[in-house]
């Protein structure tokens, strides 16, 4: 399945949820944001990637700007913009940015699902696709910081990240790994997973998408 098809399927699942759910529901995974704010970020982020407007991407102000600029828009207006931006951005999905967009939308889909009490799609092939970029980034960080390699055992096979022979094994699901790499789990939650050794060396580098989380997040 292409990145464009995967992204659009997730976009349509989100649209279905938010048109029936509370747009003002707080999204615990994104402190200070509502469901509508997450949609504003997704719509605006797609436009920014298309226009190569990435100021604030590194320090986190990128997403806050997209939300702030759309505070006065209705959910309907945001969905119209998102549709328009998706049509314009279609070529991006065949570039390296495509994997970034998949990781972002699938992570935020599950943020919204938690906020609206609609869990699901955890075994979807899209979750495995969303791991592509985070695992690449994790491998890169571990090599740069000369951390011992780690074997990650998932339901569809093993993956070794880092350089050399693995010094430990983490056994988990693709969904849970995405939540860990997406900064949706606290250190205590990560420690409680199925490790065969002390995960301490890897804790600082695991949340590669949205930074380290201080408090526990369920779902």
C-alpha cells in the first residue's frame, strides 16, 4: 500500500471520528490541545511540508503556530483545508517525507481515539508503516551516541537497532512501540514492558518523535 493511500485512509478515519465526536475534547497526549487543534495541526502541517515552511520544526513551535493560526476556524473549515492540502501534497508521499507524514498521522489518530474514547485499528498495517521513520531515527541516534544495540521483537518479526550485537531485547507490539517512540509513554511505563535487561541506557533516546513524557498516558 502506498504512503498516499495509507495517509488518506487514516485521514478518513479521523474525519469520521471528529465529525461525530466532541471537537473540544482535551487530547492528553498533546497537552493544551483539543481534538480540533490536532486536526488544525494535521491540516496545517501538510501545507507547511508542501511549502517547505519548517521554521519552528525543531523546537516544537511549528505545530503551535499551525494551531494558533487556525483557532477561529470551524472543524468543517479545517476539514476542507485538509482535503485541499492533501490533493496538493500528493507528490510528497513518494519522497522521504512520506514516512514522516505516516508516522505523524497514525500517532495523532490514536491520540484522537484516546481523547474520544474510540480505541481501534491497533493491528492495522498502517501502524507498522508508521514505525518506519521512527525506527530509522532511533537507529541513527543510538549509533551517534554509541549506545549498545537493541533487539526489538514484534508480532511480525525482529528488528535490531544500533551497531553491533544486541545488548538487550524488548518484546512488544507494533502499536505499543509506536506509542513509546512517539513519546506517548513515561519512563516508568517503558520500564514496565517486557525487557530482558535494564532499559536504562535506551530510555533517553526512545521517544524520537515528540519528546520525552513525564506522566503516564493510558492508550
